[in-house]
């Protein structure tokens, strides 16, 4: 039996759909880091391939995985030659690529933003490149196809939803185990996308959801059997929890994202900035800008102008900053005000309350689903509230006063979700370990 296990482990290849091929969203990267670490701990000798448009950056951010990239999306060479090449890329090429992108992304992102403003249809270079992607050749040699958590199975991101569904369907047709973990599903009303999801998702071996507000009922309507699903929480909860600080922070965190899928009017922006600056001054808090997404500089362009006039504010993370850097900034906060979902995940997991600000059904579901998982500590404020000024002030002040008492209960809910997430992944492990593992040619 031990020989069988060792043989199987050497031959296991896990193909990971990471949800964001350009690696510009630190929340998505945090989920990826957590899941890949768990895979590596279970199968130290397995090959873990991550689909990406940025192979060198992946090497820098996550040396435990190997990039699976274009043009044919195949696995790299195996054997000692491939191992030497992967080691050199991890130690030399990856860090250099991360530094280069940090130094050059700003001008390119400003150009992308101007294009998007000039033409709403011009969603940027990454999306255009992604449209040419096909089902990866690497699927043929995979022992497992695993779609990591994200909010991409939704009308807001139809291209990525269809791409993931195509990948899962193809793997299933080849007899390869498939699973989705840490998923936020919906809003989903587009007839074509609904039909496609109903065709594919019932055939997926296991689906782990990050919330129980919408996901279970929606999966049931799509024909997914209840025994195939489990509510586990977000996979980035463990990432945030690990970086918690024993001390209660003294800063007020802030992130505003304005994007096509997260529209915010000028009046709401002005009110948000004014209230947050005022409350930071009244509470003698430093204002901490928190940047989770670097795509088209969407968080920087919306958040940093709100600091103007603040009595005290901290510097933002650099463009080359890691998810760990941002989670540590969160740990210095007593309360967050954020329209970025994963910043709230980082905060609540560390025992820090947050105000989730939303102006769309997409973010309503994200934040209310997250509030349901943690039970307390997350107040949801709608930016279209006619009394937005008062709602924001009351939310910040109440959570600031309640922060010490919320710390332990929030961290306990985080531990419960970590346990559930690990239990969900145990079911994924068994999909491979309880079935045949095909030998692949190196």
C-alpha cells in the first residue's frame, strides 16, 4: 500500500483554474496561495500547474506551483531538465519580472483606464487576450481540475464564467475529477449562461461555496445534487487569520473601487471621502489606504484621491506589494471601510470589523453573504442611501466602539470556516486518492 501511495503521488498533476490569469488581484492571489499550500502539504511530490498569462510573476508569487501558459497551455518539461529550468525561473526570472511589472504597470494602467473611459466596450488588454484562450492542452494529463474561489460564475463576468465551465466540461468528458472551491455564485440571470451552467455544474464532482445566502439555492435550481455541495467560507480566510496581530489596530482602513461592475457616482464618492476623513480625525486615527486590485489601477485611482485633506494618512502598498503586505496593513486597522470584498475577508478573519460599501447587486450578495458567515462585525452600507452621510458615520462609530468585543467572536468564526474549508478540500483529495491515477509520460 505505501508503494502505491508514493507512486500515485509522483504521478498526480493538479491543473488549477485560478480565476484571474493576470495576477493583479491580491484577493485572488491569497486564495490561490492558501489552496496551493494545502495541495502541496498533502501531495509533496505532485505537480501543481496554475493557468496564467504571467508565468514569471507566478514564479515570484508562488514558487510551489508551476505556470501553465500559452500558446498551447501545456505542462512544462518533466525530469531533471525541467526541474532545473523551473528552479532558475523561480529564483531569478520571477523576482525580476515582479520588479519590472511594479515599475512599469502605472503608465500602462493609466492608458488602459483612458481607453476604457473613452470607450466602455474597451475593457482592456487582458480581457482581449483572454478571449483567444481555448481549453488547455494540459487537461489531457491532469489528475484533477480544480477551479479556485472567486466571484466569476456570474452575469458580471460572462467570459470567465464560460471559460471555466468549458474547462470543467472538457475534463469531465475525459473522466478527470473536477471540483470548485471557495466559490461565490451569482447573480446569475443571463439565459445562455444559466443554460450552460445547468449543463456543466451537475457533472462536477464537488462544489464548495463561500456563502450560504444565494449559492446553495442557485445550485439546486441548476440541478446540482445537495450531496455534491458544501458551504465552507472563503479560502482566503486562513490567509488573513494567519497574519492577525495580538494588538488592536489604531488606523481606519479605506478602499473604494470604481469599475464597470462597481459604479459609484461623484456625489457618493465625495460623501464617502468627507465622512471617512472626518471620522479618522475625530477618532484620532491614521487613514490607511488599502489596495487589493491593481488591474487598471482601479483601487488606486478611486481610493487615493479620498485621502486629500486627511489629517494623517499612511502610504499605500507599492505596486509590487504582495497579499501578505496588504493583510499586514489591515492588521494595523481598528475598522475598515471597503468596497473590495477580500479586504473585508482579511479584516474579519483577523477579528477586525468592517463597513462594506456597495452600489450593485453583485456586491450586495458578496457582503451580505460574508456577513452571514461571520455573524457580526460587518455592516453593509449602500452608496445610494439617501442619508449616506449619517449611515456611514453611524456604522464607523459603532464598529469603532465595538471592535474590542468583536475580536474574539470574529476570530472564532474564522477558525470554524478554516476547518470547513479544509474539510471541503479533503473531499477533493479523495476524488484523486480513491480512484485510479493514470501514469503520464514525462
